[in-house]
């Protein structure tokens, strides 16, 4: 396989994006350790917040988990009061998942802790640098979303 050549900017930007994503992911895990929730549980709550009433199968697909793994995860989350299982009124065989107030509250607390971390980093930049970073990230995001099609 031939070696591909990329400009120095492409190499540096890709590396920086990967590094920043790694740091944010690691810091996010550290933040979760301050709460009584695991990373997979938090990810499941975020999915349930965005897609209320999904089934176990849909949750498995979104989290890329085996159904047996997801069942154990959901059992613990239900026991801890983060979500409810409800029978579908139109098909009693189907179980739908919904996030509870406690689940929404934990998401809010975790997101706020993450935002405080980002805020502490951004405090070291000028407002002009922050505005430029925000515009650049918005544009990059839009281009990447458009390219997913």
C-alpha cells in the first residue's frame, strides 16, 4: 500500500483534533467518577434523553452493545432510578425505555461539570480567540455533517 502524502496542516490538525478529543473524553470519564454513574450508563441516558420511548433493541443499536450487555446495564439503571421500563400500549410485548427525573438531573449535573472544565480552559484565551475558535468549529462541524450523506 503506497504511503499517502498530506500537507503539514492536515497532519497537524488531524493530530490536534484527535488529541483534544482524547483529553475531553478522559476528562469526561474523570468527571463521571464524581457521580454514581458509569460511562456506559451515562451514554445510555443521553440516548434516552434524545430518543424517549425507544426499545431495548434500538438502544443496543445506538450504543453498539450486545442485547445481554444492555439488559444488565438497563437493570442497574432502573434499580438506581435513572430510567423506567414501560409496556407499549399498542403492543404489550414491546418494552419502551424512558428517562426519569433523576436520570435527567444526573445528565444536567455531568454536562454542567464538563462545561465548567471547558470554561476553565477557555478562560486562558482572549474573547477574540474564543470567538474565532467557535466560528471555526461550527464551520468544521457543518462541513463534516454535510459530508456524512
